C-alpha cells in the first residue's frame, strides 16, 4: 500500500494545473504578484508531499522559539522562550496562559474571532487609558533545507503584528535574524506559512478551549468535516471536483465548436472561389489605372492654364490701381482742406465736456452729502409716522373704552324695571327648546360617530395617497438617473470611470485638466472629490454608511480656491451642459496644512474621518468644513452606539459623549442625534449604495442591481397607490352621504342651542341687576394715560425734526448752485456742437470729390483682393492636381511592381504599398496629355462599368481584390486554428479523464488508509487508560461516529453516545482522538489549551504520560500544552520545559476582578 505522503503528492500534482490557472487569473488582476506565481506549484507540493523537519533529528524550521507581547490582553510586557520539543504553560486561571495562544494565532495570520477572545483586534489591546495599541512578536526557527528564504532571513524569522487604536501602522512586519525589517506584505507572510506548513486555523494544529468543548458533542457530519479538514482530504476533494467541472465545461465548449465547423468550411470555400474570380479582373483593373493616370495629368494641365490666365489679369488690375491712386492725390490737393477750425471746435467741445463731467461729479457728491444729512431726518419722520399711527390707535381705544362704560351703565338702568312677567314666558320657551334639543341629540349621536369615523379614515388616507404619489415620482426620477448613469458607464472605455460619482464627472474632469495644462487656473482645482477618497484598511464594512453620511452629491463636487477660478469653473460647467446638481463646487480659502481632527470618542465607533482614507489635504479640509466628517459617527448597531456614546443625566436630559459628535449613523442609513437634551431618531428607507473604491465593472453591476430594485419598488408603490385611492374613494362616498343628513340635524341643534342661550342670558341679566363698572372705568383710565404719553412723545419728535432741519438748508443751497452751473456748461456745449455741424456741412462739398476718388480706388482694391483670392485658389488647385497626378502615377507603378513580384499569390498577406516620400513625388516628371479630361474620364467610367458588369455576372461582392484575398487567408487560418484547438481539447480531455479516474482511485485508497490509521491510533490511546474505541467512517454520507468501550474487558460498557460519558471520560476521548488525528498532520508545532479540564486524576496522569511520550518520540515536532492543573508529576529535561505563569493581581474596584500583568515579566521555567 502506498504511503500517505506519496499518495497525497500524486493527488496534489493534479490540482496544480487548476491552481496555476487560478493564480494566472489573479496575476492578471494583480500584476505585482507575478514573482510568486512561479513558486506556487513548488510550495503546494512541498506542503503535502514534503516533510518539514524530517523525523530522527531536532526540528530546524517552523518551530516557535519565542513569544513576546506588549499591552496585549492582560499582559503589559511578557516574553516566553520555548524549547523545541515539549512545552507546558502552567498557571492559575486569569494568569494569561490563553493570551499566549491568542498572540500566536493573531501573529500568524488568524482573525480575532478565531481566538474566541474578541470580535476585532482592538478588543485585544490591554485596557488602560494611556495605551494606544498592542504589539505581538513570534520568532520561528528558520534553519535547514526547509527554511524560508534563508539567504534573506537567516536562522530565524520574527513576525511582528501591530494593533493600533488611534492611527499609526496596523499590520505585519517580517524581521530577519538580526531584527532588520524585510517585508510588510501579508502575501509574504502567507508564503512563509505555506512553505513551513503552519496551519493556525486547523483545529488539530491549534486547539483552543472553545473548539475542545464542542468537538465531541457535535454531529457526526461535523466530526467528519473536522477529520477531512485536519487531514487536508477536504481540500484535495474540492480540487478534484473543480477539475471535473472544468472537464464538463470543456466538453460542452468543444461540442459547440464542432457544430460551428460546417459553416466555417462553407465560408472558406466561398472566399476562395471569390478570390479566383478577382484574379481574372486584374487586367481590366490595370487598364483603368493607366487611364486614371492620363486623367489626372490632363486635369493638372487644365488647372495650370487657368492659373496662368488669371495671373495675367491680376497684373492688369494692379496697373489700374496705380493710376487711381494718382487721381486721388490730385483731388486732395484741389480741395485745400484745412483742419484748424475743426481742431479749435473739437478742443472747445472737449473742454466743455470735461467741465460738465466735473460738475456732474460735484453734484453727485453734494447729493450724497444731502442724503447723509437727510438720513436722521427721514429716520425721525418714520418714527413720527409710527407714533402718529399709535396715537390714532390709542385714541380709538380710549373712545371704545368710554363707549363700553356708557353701555354698561345704560344696561344697569334698563334692567332695574319689573321683570316678573317676562320670567314665566322665558321658562316655558326654555323647557320646550331643551326637550326638542334632547330628542334631536339622541338621534344624532350614533350618526355623528359614524361620520367622524368615515371622515377620519378618509382624511387619514389623504397623506398616504399623496405620499404614495410623491414616492412614485421620486422613484421614477431615481430610475431615470440610474439608467442615465448606467448608459454613461457602459459607453466609457477602461476599467474605471469618474462616471461612478456623477454622469458629467468624466467630461468636467477632462475640461479641468485641459484648462490646467493651458495655465488658465490661478490656483489648485481638483475633483471630483470621490476620486481622492478610499476606504481605510479594515473599515470596508462601513463603506456604504460612510458614503451616505458624507451627503448626497458631495463625491462629484470639485474644489476651487479663488473667485477667478470659480468663475472659470462655472463657465466650464456651462460648456459641459451640467444640470444645476451636476459637478458643483466648494470654494476654499487656500490649501494650508491638514486639519487636526479629534479621534473617535470610543473604540467601538468610528467617525467618517477615521473610516475614510483621504489622500489630499485640501479634500480632507474641505470635507471637514462642509461635510463635518469629524462630527458624524458610524456604529455597527443602535444598541452599540447608545452604549458607547449616549449619556443620560439624572434629570433625564441626554447628550453625546465627548461633545464633538453631532450625528450617529447606523449601517442601514438610520441616524440619531441629540437636540435640547432629547434624542431624535431619523429612519432611512432607501438602500445604501457604494461608489467609493468601486471600479467601473462593480459600478455597472451595482447600477443594474439598483435599477432592478428601484423598478420593483416602483411597481409595488403603484399597486399600493391604486389600493389606497380605491379605499379612500369608498370612504369619501360614505362620508358625503352621511354628512348631508347630519348637516341638516346640526343646523337645527345649533338653532335650538342658540335660542336656549339667548333665553338664559335674558334670565341672567334679569337676576343680576347690579353690574360692577370698576373694570370698565379702569380701562378708560389706562387708555387715557397711554394716549397722554403718546401725545408727549409726538411733541418731542416734532421738536427733534425742527432741530435737524437747520444744516439741510446749506447743503440744498450748494446743490442748487452746482445744478445751475451744470446747466450753463451744457448750454455752451450745445452751441459748440451746432457750430461744428455748420462747419461739417460747408466742408462736405469740398470733400465730395475726394470721396468719389476714394470710392473708385476702393473698388479697384476690392477687385484686386478678389482676383488675388481667385489666383491663390487656382494655384492651390493646380498644386493639388499636380500632387494627385504624381501620387496616382506612383501608386500605379507600385501596383505593377507588386503584380510582377506576386507569382503564386501566397505572399499577398500584406497588400499595402510603402508610403511615398516627397522625393519620390518630385522625381516624377509631368506627362503630356493629348486629350481633355472629359475624354479620359469617359474612358475610365466605361472601363469601370465593364468591371462592374463582370462582377455582377460573376456574382462578386463590392470589395477590393486585396481585401478578398486577405479574407480568404484569414478564414483558412481560422479554420486550421479551430481544427487544431478541437483536436487538442479532445486529447487533453481524454488524458484528464484517465488521470482523474486514476487519482480518484488513489484518493479513496489514501482516505481509507488515513481512516484506518486514525481509528487504530485512537484505540491505542484509549487502551492506555484501560478502555478501547473505534471510529466508524461513512464516506458516502460524510459521517464519523465514535464507539467507546469504557472497560476493554467488558463489552457491556460499550457506548456510541458520547454524551453518556462522564466529563473526564469525554475529555480523555477527545484527547485520544486529537492525538490520533495529529498522527496525520505534519505541521511543525501543535498547541492544546486546557485539554485536561475535565479529567480525573488517574485519567489525567495517563493522558499526560501519553502526550509526553508521544511528543518526545516526535522530536522533530514541537508541542505546546496549556493547562491550569498541577504538573508536579512531570520532570523537566532538555526535551520538556514547564513555564509557570505569575499569579494574577485581582482588583476589587468597581467592575469586579481584573487580570493584569503590571511589570515586565519573564515566566519562571520549572
């Protein structure tokens, strides 16, 4: 039977192809990892087939030499040196034993949850106010042939893991033997763990308390999965399944390729026949080439003749212009024009204009002075007007008070008469009215409740209907925006696009970059803002809510730093046709240094500033100023945020811890705040989206998902709107019907109640003849006092107005003086303009003759300009015709050379001619054309028609011969390539099927061998305690069942229910099974935490002796056992080391006991 290592090597070799393909795909996405792909197969094969630290000699690579922690869990500083074989870490509960295991797991790549000690790394930092983070180091041996990059790291590798709370580096560092940093890449760490076969996630290699407790009590399927993962059978099985799936895909693709071959054969034959027919048309094409050359030269000679004729005509016009110029000079001399009078008039007008401007300026100054002086006067006038209105109001109030007092006094006089006869009449009327009112109310109460209920339902549905309609409009608008954004993303090229931030961001970014290149901006202009924002490492889960907290539209904004750049940016927005909401801007005063913002108030929450990585200082400062990113907290749940941030005072008032946070956002977009001592919760019904850190492909996918989600939501909203409208209409009909009947009854009730009230009032007046007038008299007195005060105030205001009028008279006098002066200057200016007009009219006749000569000269100049344009145009056409003729001649000669060189036609894969040079064209002499261009053009057209007729007769397409030949060769090449591909795939699939069949057979043998070995070892381990056991594997149903016989001499003590065992028996059984599984595991070290927690003394001694014996026999492996139990029965030697932890210091302060290591502590070996 083959050994497990050789079988695993054969099984893993098949997986290498699939692994290489996966790596090649990752290399295309991450080019920086190219150097690692070549070593992938070697590392995978080494992991399974290789033997890290071969048996028979002490371990040299992968063994833990030292563990150092600082401010980690309960330890301030702790260094643990381990021996290479067997180590026991012993100490009381709370002494920090399990913290050493957690440190090893965290430092070697495990997640915080894997330790079962914390939900995230920050929770592992020692709780002390001054701590800003923790540091963990694990030093591994790196000797022998199995060492990882010994030429770089030397005899040992130290892995350091930093955990920071408030900024700083938070990650891994790989140090060499001398403590020099060599790498910070986690990929290098994973490569090292892969080569040394360190598996901290394998529960058999590292067994913590939680895994040990739930191991045996799990389902049979869970135990089998545990066995498959520990022996790496699961990974090999998954690799084989993936290979089979790939084979099926290859078969399907190859079948489709074969189906498509028939059409390819037909296409190749058709193209070949077409090319043969084109060869027969070559002679006709050569004739057309010769005629085309003659045509182009004939057109050149024709253009040359026209150009020479127009050049002669231009010379004649130039001679005529010279004569016209001489005539104009003579006319100007005869006119004898003097400009002295005109100059004098113009100087006078200029002087008067300046004087008028000075007077106008002085008038404006005096008017401003008058306005300033009048300001307090107008203020007092406004006050006076207000007092006058108040005085009128107070007078009316005083008169009304007097009138009310007189009315009361008249009422007292009227009520003093005899009222006995009226009393009987009033009592009778009241009784009748009350009886009728009672009857009416009894009949209306039930209907009133029904009407109110119908009205309430109708009115309650109104806002819902309106909101439903508004929601439909909003969702429709959002769907249009998302579809527009999706079209923009799909129309742009490249993997990423600024369109993810806004539909106009790409256009605006291009315009801004062009303006920058042209130097049009005076200061920095950057954007869109979203381009400079990434999600901070470890904060990916907060990406969507952080973007939501930033505010809508901020990611597509740009940043400018001055008004000139803002105006230019707005012009660019207009050029890009941006809507009012597209690509807006923030204006900052300058770049400056990066703002220092406070950290989050607690470790359990983040702020938008801490969750985002903003590379540009200007962008960061802008978001602090405009989006308040340091004041908006992000939490994973409402309960967590309230526990960490909410403070409730004794008087019930609420506040947020720290005083900086204003809003707290939750993952679904809900947020709460505290205003005026009361907390307010704002719900968000919209799904959150992410554009920060998302490439174009992800953005398109997210946009499609968002559009589908919005469409479903729109359909649901429309359905709900129809239902609401229908129900509301029914309530409206009922309410209208009942309201009409109720209105008539209510009117009658109101009439009866009014009648009763009037009768009772008459009764009250009659009974109370004596009315107190004190209150009315006081009202009169108060109104009289208020009226007197307003009169006094009005008199004071009038006096102040008189005092303010005195300085105004002087200012008004100066204003009238400057106004008169201004009118005088304007009058003189008008007279000067009239004189200038008379001069111009008298000089007009003298200038008429001059103007006439100038007109003739201008016409000649215009004719010269037009003729020059004609001559220039003809020269250009002549040059163009010469160029075309030479090019046509050159191309025709080249075609003839090609035709002579192509003998068999197989070399026509590249039918392009070499580009002509200026020297080639200059070397071509003009060819004499004996005929006009029309003659050669008719010959070319006739030859072309003949070729077209031949093509139609032979059913040829309208393509060129070279293109037809190229299509034929390309189609033949594609056919050969497809045939080769199909044959290659068939061969590969056959070989892979045979190989996978063989490997699956070996896999089953390997799996059976591992199961038998594990079961036998399990029984041997139980025999040491006087028990026996067996492992039953059901590979079909993937189940593992245990049979344990407590007494190996008594079959009646046999049980299959692990829960029936005592705590100690269950722990010893767990330990036995783990040791059995460990026989098939080749990791350099194994760690067990509190493996003996439920063992009785006898079982515990047997277990310890067994583990020590097994571990010492495997001196090429390292074992670390963590236990709080007594180890006095063990004796230390060179292969066994006992590390006793210091007793924990217990605190009795508020909060209960707390474990801590206060000083630098070195555990004491025993």
